C-alpha cells in the first residue's frame, strides 16, 4: 500500500522541479529577448 506521506513528498518534489524548469525557461527567454534588443541597432 502506498504511504500518503510518501505520495505527498513525491508530489511536492515534482512541483519543485516544475518550478525550477519554469524559472529556467523564463531566464532563457529573458536572455534571448535581451540579446535581440541589443542586436537591434546593429541591424539598422
């Protein structure tokens, strides 16, 4: 039988991993947007 505490711990760990991935994606998006803005004057 599954232990409710263990199931809860697994759910929390998955949520934390999801939050880390979200932060990483946001950081990558921010870096990309910054690079695009900095490259803009070089295009024109």
